[in-house]
């Protein structure tokens, strides 16, 4: 109970699969992230925008238009959500930069 396939293959970061001795070998075995190729910074400087522009140039998350509905001789105003002719906001610069969600670090305040 509690066994996983990653432990059996030696990919678990806290097991000693290599059998090396010394502090350097222990640190190398317990490393959570091993750099492969280029070094990726821990910060995120941009994100994808969640808002849209309409044909008037207004920026919002959702757009509605007012429609008049006649029911039993009475006029009522209803709001109908607009889905057409919306342009995504695109890339938004973050100020200040954020820490990437996959960066393996524990933050605490002393």
C-alpha cells in the first residue's frame, strides 16, 4: 500500500538509487529539478490576457446588449450576452513579475 511506480524505477528524489556516498552525491540524488539544456528563470513577466475588446474598442471580461422583448403586449428589456466580433486582449505585461508556479521553492517570512 502506498507504493508508486516512480519509486520502483528510481525516479523518486529522496531514494538512493545511485548508491553514491558523500554529501555531494546525496545532494545530487535529492535535487528536485535537474537543468536540461537552457536555464529557465523563475519569474513570469507576461501572461495571456483574459479580457476582450468589442467593435467600439471597449475592454471587458463579458459584453451584453439590451434587447426589447414583447410578451403579452408588455415590453421588457433583457440583457443578451455578446459572443461575436470580440477580439482577445493578447499578452499582458506583469508589473511586478510573478514567481512561476512550477518553480520548486518554499517561501516563508522570518
